[in-house]
C-alpha cells in the first residue's frame, strides 16, 4: 500500500546500530549520540543523499536535531515527534525509569523493561490501548529492544 504524499521522495528507514536485528554495541551512554549521528551521516553518504528531510521519533528526534546542528547543509527539513525533554524537572525521574527498564532488559526480561518504561511515560492504561491502536506494537518493541539496551 503506497503513501501518495511520499510520491517522488526516496524513503529511507534508518535503524540505529545496536537495535532491532543489528549486532548489540558496547558503547558508553555519553557516546551514543555522536555515534548515531556519525552512522546516519555515513548512511546518507553511502546512499549518495546530499540533503534529506529528516523525521525522528523520541531519541530519533534528538539524533535528527544533532545531525541538523552538526551538518546543517545535509538537512532540508526536520519533523520531530515526541523528542525527550531532558531539561525539564521530570527528566531525572524519567532517567531513573530508563535505568530500571534497562536493568530488566539486561536481565533478559525485555517485556518487564518495556512495561516499566511505558507505564512511566503514559500510565498503566497503555496496556488497554496498545492492541486497539497499534496491533503488534508491543511485540515489535520488545523484539527490537533485544538488539540493544538503554536506547530504543
């Protein structure tokens, strides 16, 4: 099923190294953003894309912003969906939750990590909404989390 609004555009779906089906990476959390931007630029180079319209969700939005700041000549436009608000009072609690979710994941219980994270972000009602709004999303997210801990 095509998306007429995208006719005439080349759509590239980028998945960060260490996530989904890729090989897990052993990288310090403070280095993840630089690595993600470097990888995204390398992908654009490999595909011979000079300028791109970037769409990023959650941490992908942060990567898109960092790429635009570091290489503005490579970015035509930005669409940022739910970028994490790391400079607000709730950020510390969010990072604590991410830490707890990561510990579950590292212990082999990605489902508990996913539940911990989404319950903090959206409340316990997320479980009632998931099947109706996005069938299969929970299974896909848990499977994706198996590829790397800490960032999804």
